[in-house]
C-alpha cells in the first residue's frame, strides 16, 4: 500500500508541475499587462521601469524559476488589478465556488441515482429508454446554454428566481442545475451498468427464489454494492466541477474563483491567473489521489497492478 501511495503521489506532483508550466506560458501569450496598466501615452522610460519592477524584463525561463520558488512558499505575488496578494484573493473567492460545486454535485447525484436504478430495474422498457435518452440529452447540452435557458424561463418569463447574485438558496438553485446537468449523464450510466451487473448476480437470484420482495433486494442489497463505483468517482466529479464552474459563474455573475480567474485573464493579471489555476489543479490532483486510494482500499488487486 505504501508503494501504491508513493507512486500516485509522485504522478500527482508531476501533474502539478506540468500544470504550472503550461499556465505560466499560456498566461503570457495573452499579451503584455503593462499596456493595460499604464496610459497609452506613457513614456518608454516609464514603461521600461515598470516592466523591470514587475520582473517582466527577465527571460521567460528565469521568470518561471522565480515564480516556482515563491509559489513553494505560498507567495504568488500581488494582483495587478485588485492590488492584493493573489493567493489571498483566491482563498477569498474559493468558498463560493466550493458551495456551487457541492450544490451541483448534490443535484446530479439526486437525479442520476433514481434514473440509473429505474433504467436497470426496468431494462428494455420505456423507462430504460427514457433514462438513456435523458442521459444523452444531458451530454449534448453545455452548462452555459442550460444556464441561459434557465434564466430565460425562470427569471425573465416566470420571475420565480433571481438571474444573478449570491447569498440565498434561491440564488444557487439555477447555477447548481446548470453546473450539475452535464455529469448526470455519466453518473446515470455508471449506476445503470453497476445495477445491471449486481441484479444478475447469484445472491440476488437466490433472494428472488426465497421470495424476498423486489424493492428490498434493489434498495438494500443491489444498490449498496452498485453504489461503490459511483462513490469512488464522486471525488473526480467534484474536482471537475471546481475546474469547470467558471463558465456557469460568469453566466450567473456568481462571485467565485472561476469568474475571478476569467476577469484576471482579460486583465492580463498573471499572478491571479497562475494562483487560481494552480490551486484548482492541486485540488483536482488531490481528488484523483483520494479516488485512487479508495480503489486501492476497496480492491487490493489494484494496489499490485502495474
């Protein structure tokens, strides 16, 4: 188990380093932030002095080494736009994103589990066809489009829910649906496939032969075993929602980390972009590591596999 853990941690560290290199290079491809920070008619001497003070006059490889050195100490520099430490800004906006990701995950699980169970129990019927069709529809509808559709229906026409903002359960309802809509398809397929395998097992057949009610077999025995693949994958879905929430946050003006990073990209605010994306990458790698470890605990054969 220790070798399994060390191997996964090593791969996770390599992924984080790779993500830091990619985001460092891509953020600088967006342009020179000095152009946005100084007036158009600023003298060349002032521009050069500011570039020197921000360390942008150094070669790209040296800028990255300095960034990595300070990042290991938790120092991502100050935001060009907000004039505050980038890491503090990221940690300030992160709770709103975590709240939205949790709500989206709760919505997706609450919808996918019943659909997956019904599709497996009534396989080959119209319920099975509806579940598979609904899952395919979920994957064909991107989150931003679902969000705009929800705003049009429930905010503009019906006036039931606020179109943007943060603070009440009514504000989070539509963003959670828009964010959790896409994972419903994958989770439904996982639950359906796992339920079909369990329902065809010998102990379920034995329970039917002994006259055990079908609802008891499904709810107490079949679903308990079928839920293992879904539970072990919830960490991956949660991390993916953290990383993919920026589109939904922009649509609903949700004051989370994703929206902040998007605003920083347009402002060429390198410290905030680097801190936000790298912090999200760490959360994603940590979630994947927990999922890998959970697989290793559940099935010891995985620990010994290559």
